[in-house]
C-alpha cells in the first residue's frame, strides 16, 4: 500500500493563518494520502462552515474531538478554511429598517459608562446591551465587557446624538454624531467630533 503513496510528491496546505486551530494539521501531505483534521474550538452560539480546496465541506463530528475534516490529498496545493457566524446575531428581514450600532469597551470597577443623549427623541430611540468577554466574569476582578448602543429610527429626519463616556479612573469624553434617518427608517450615523474633559 505504501508503494504509490510513499513515492508521491508532497503538496502544501494553506490554513489561512489558522493552522493552530486544526489538530493534526501539517504543512504538506503526499498526493493520495488520507488527511484527517479535527477542529475543536467550538462556541455554543456559533455556526461553522468548512472549505477544502475551495469547496464547501460537510464535516463530521466527534463529541471528544469536535468537527472532523477528512479527505484524500489531491495532486496540487490546497486551502483548508473555516468560517464562523454567531447564530444569535440579529439579521434584518428583507425590507426591515436597518438599525445602527455603536460599540465600546469597558470593565468592572471603574470602567467608563456610556450614556447617549438624543437632541430630537421623536426621530430616534436606543437600547443598550452589555456582554462580558469571560464566562467567569462574576468570579473575576475588573472583568471587561462590550457595550453596544443600538439605535432605531422612529421617523425620517436628522438629529444630533451625544454619547457621554464617563469613568472615575479613565478619560472622560463626549462623542458627537449626526444621525440621519431615511424614509424607510434606516439609520446612519456620522461622527462629527470628540470632546475630552479633565
């Protein structure tokens, strides 16, 4: 069985800079060799798509190893890649108004708070979402988290939005935006200036 495979030429595999994420990954394989990779970096709220040699690959799954990517090495260089998408991510329906999101970073114990002030609240509304980066944030000191301010159009027009960042241990500043809401209530925001305070 080794006569043909052992004498075959080797070809390279490009992992798109993510070789370390694939268990058993090698830089090259002989043509005709059986390649078996495992992808175990899996988040519960994420969908994964795998591609081998430019084509979508239907990966298997093992409870202890994760996704299994198994194929015969062709007689040319190939790419192996993975794409991930948060399955909890909000995707607007067709013809649904597009919201606008501003994202910031903060941390427990003195990190900045972010407060939006809308000059004309009849045109625009907002929600604030907070998400910790660590699952064990309750047991940690100074845990960092993301703050998302999601703006929703209420009526067409333009107004000014000021986001006030305030922290007892950091820089205090205002970000001033122009918010434009079109007739379909799609929101777009443009940063006009940033003012820092002592």
